């Protein structure tokens, strides 16, 4: 399938890591933490060790955000996820020169909330998709979801020649923010940000168009408890194990060995500083696009790899082939290749 356009979006509320720390210090939730928990937050947010400069949230104020109950968190996701997805998709449609009513299918992946009907239903209504458009929500795939979503879109295009397809990865990570003494909860509070990335795809080749294909995947359910969301009193609690960087590196190395050709550039999910370090130890290239996404936005979960793709598109120069990978809950990792012909 061929890329017609790509657009990324973040909410308007942007904060530096020290600003996040200052706001959280003023909350009762911060005061109730154990000293070691406060120390962990001080280290990540205050000492510049995370590799993150700024993050964007659907929260006009950070402090009140960590005091929300489960109902308020769920309502935040239902309100913000469709709006953020639409904020990415509408400009992508404009770049591609088509109307929302021209779309034959809309695929949306997310893991930071649950709606039934899904986010696709809300976006279809907001943007005016026709009633016969195919809607597909992909949930439960975590940070790695964007690439399986692209694989699903490729399958639809193969079955429906001439179709126009939109894909959106959208995460309102702030809808899963709260504070307690669990390290996974606190690390999530310190690393994750909100964002969305939308792309338009077709089966029509064209001069210098980027084509996506050669999808691969590996899943290891026996490692599920190392990284997943669990339900905690109605809230999504991010369960993170210190083994995650090593698991990611091992899986990504396995997928990279299956590539069809050597890429000019490697683009990965920006899971965190330690994860990127582990990936660079097993891959033949540094990951500047991935590090830049982490620096500017934190870990946005599923949209992150597409933010890296967006940066690469802006600086493609003579590049002809890229290799993309994303990974997360499952434990699962996925990859695909993108290339463009010389003519």
C-alpha cells in the first residue's frame, strides 16, 4: 500500500519535565507518597535523566489530573480521544486532497481507554464519513499497535482495489494518570504524553511515493506480566518490569534479522531512554528520530513510531528504504518496511 499523507497532532497544553514536577509537588497525592516514591519522581522529572524535555497533555492543569477518580478518567478518554484523533486526521485528509466522505475505511488503534462503539464511531460522526465506510477499532495492543493497524489496512486495500483508507493511532495517556507507590504507575506519570498520528493510504503507485509492506511480528504471551495494563479499581494501572528494555531489544533483533534489505534509516517506538539504549545496542544504526520524539513528546504509546516516521519524511533526502518497529504489551513486537522506487 502507498502513503498519501501523514499528520501528527498533540494537545495544546505543553509542559517541561520540571514544570510537571513543580505542579505535582503541590498535590496531596504527592505528599502521600513514600519518600522512595517521591525520590523516584524527583530523579525522573527533576534531574534530566529521562531524555524528555517536554510532553503534551489533554490537561489544562497537571495537579488536579492526578486526583481524578475512575469515572473522571474514563470520561476524559471519551471526550479527548475522538477530538485528538480528528485533529490528526482532518489535516491528513487535506494533505491527501480528499474529503472524509471519500474514505472507504477508517482504522483506529488505542489502548488508553475503552469505548463501545469505539473511537472510530465518534470520529466518523465528527468528520462526516459516509454510512457505508468500514470502521475498525484495534484495542489491547499497547504501545506496539500502530504497525498491526497498518497491516490490517494493507489487508483491506488488498481486498478492495481502489479504496482510500485512513489509519489513526491515538492515545490519551493522561486518562490513565494517577499517583501511588507502585513504580509502574509513577514511571508512567513521568514518561507518557498524549498524541495522535493519522495517515491516508491507497493502492495507487505514484512518483516517489512511499510504499509499506513486509510486515513481521513476534509475540511472547509468557512475558505478558512484564508489561501490561491491569484494572485497579476501575483505573488503568500500567504494569512495568525492569526487564522490558531487554525484552524489547531481543524481540526487535529477531525481527530485524527477517528484513528483506538493509534500510537507510531505522525508526522505532520511543519507549524510553533505557529502551532506546537497549535497541541501539542490537541494531546497526543510532536512532536520532526516535530520540527526538522522546525528547519533544515523551512516550506517547502507539503514535510514537509514526511521529518518528513523520520526522523522517521531513528529512528523507536520498533515503529509499526504512525499517519501522514498535513493541509493548503482550509481550509483542512488530515491524514493517517502507520504500520508494527511483522512478
